[in-house]
C-alpha cells in the first residue's frame, strides 16, 4: 500500500525532540542491540602527543619481522624466532604469548592466546565476538594474552608472537582510529606495566600462518576448530559496518558490470589461475592490471583485444567497411580476434593460448608484438 496515508501517530511524524523522549520495548531493544558500537575516544589522555606510551618508553618495546617476503628471509626470521622463544622459556621472569584470531562465515570471531613459561602452556585463553573484522579479532587475541601476562608477578620480559604485526603496531601509533576503544584497555595496561618496573619490556614477533610454526599452529588450529554459534541481534563494529558497505557497493558494481550492455557485446571474459571468471575489484591493483601492466604497449594491445576496438578486419567490417577486412595471412576472409589468437600463421603457433586464462593471452601478446598493434594495421 504505497500511497496509503501514514497513521496520525506514526513515529515518522514526530519531531527530533519527541522521538528522543519516546520509550517503548521495541525502540529500546533496537537501540541497544542493533546499530554500530561506539569506538572513537580521541580525548583519552594516553592518545595525546607527549603522553603516549611511545613517547615515554620508546626503547621498551620492539617489533621483529623479516626484511622481505622471500623464502630465504622468512627462513632466517623463523630461526631467530625459535631462538627468542627458547630464551623466553629459560627464566621465570620471561613469558611468551602466541596469539591468533580469525572469523568464520557465520561472522563469529574467535581469538585464542597461549601463555608459555618453562616450555609449557600456563594459560590457554579464548574469546568470541561477532560482527567484527579480522584485524579486530587479531587485536582481541593480543589483548587476551598480553594483559594477563603483564599482571603476572615477577614477569619482566614478554614476547608476543602473532601473524598480524601491523595490528600490534597500531597499538603504539594511537592516531584517530576506529579501534581506539579497544586500544584504551591494552594501552593503559602496557603503560602501567612499563611504569611499575624499569626492567619490563615487550617484543612483538611476526609469524605467518603459512609457516606452520608449531606453537603458532596450535592456536591457529584452535581458532579454526571453534564452532561458537552466533547470537543475534548484535551491534556491529565501525570497521565491520564499513567493510559491509564496501562489499555491498562492490557487489552492485560487479553485477551491473556483468549485466550492463554498455561494456560491449565483444568484451572478452577471462579466467584467473583458479579458473574463475575475472570480475571488477578495487583491491590488489584491480582485476586485470596486475597481469597486463608491464608496459604501456602491452596494456594498450590487451585492451584492444578485450574490447574488440582494434585495427583488425572484424572492427573494420563494422565501422570502416571500405577498408580491407581479410587477414594478411590469406587464411581468413574476415580477420577476427579468434583467428589472430588461435589460428593465424603470422604468429608463432607455439604461443597460441590453449585456454581462457588471462596469463595465456598476456604471454601471447608479449611474444607477438605485432598482434593488435597499429603498426600492423
């Protein structure tokens, strides 16, 4: 009933002041259980320049990551990590924390932290949340292990092992950030830990999940094995809500791209290495550019081939019929893209693609500089 008049007592007719004074079970439940969690607290004292942990104790915390993502650097980094972990287990004044967080398809986040001392797990901690992002799950895991470890008596040196070193670094930067409310608890605890004893230090070590380092694999397996059921309704974090909106916009963009006739009837669809049709995205350098952006010439020729707007007979037949449309090789009355890529003798037959994976076509164009070039038009 689209055009039905609104009821005279409907809330949409209330002014802002009346709406704020309105009380009802449904309104109160919606307010407390739905919406976005409060996350910004920029006036908290420890967020001010000159008052931050990094300002007072710059030498009391450190981060350790491999210099690059190469296998060799990762190997040497893991050797150093093993040594750091062994050292942390020798003295009763040292502990190691291995933390990991993850999110299931049900949007339930699981955070796990193991506190190690004397080569055994002295605390195994786990927490769950919902409607948060992976970075929040990782931060939750670090908090879960680090706060109780700092409360232990006679503990002076702590190493935290995580696969998200960028999350740990955010704790000490303390810019205006959607994670500020989560930082307050951890930053206050770190500040107190450093102030109570001049010997107290914290090291953060990067350990990627793909390395399957035994101690980290234990927490990673526990995160993956957790089957906590989601509880609805629940408020969303600011980052989760932002991610959800981005995903909705991206999905709408992708759907309109696939169904929009403006992309052209001649547009070629390619597959990635996983044999999935490539669709538009704004992440990781977009969808096609990472494969074709080696040179301007290659990018231009790939674009011509993909859209069909190229100096070939098939295009001339539609827009320039007074020009020749046959292939110079003499084997095709109309020089089509399919003929050029799959059959034309003017190009090396060994370079013809045998599938529709994008890299096969990129290699063909790289090996045949005259293909879809105006120099050959």
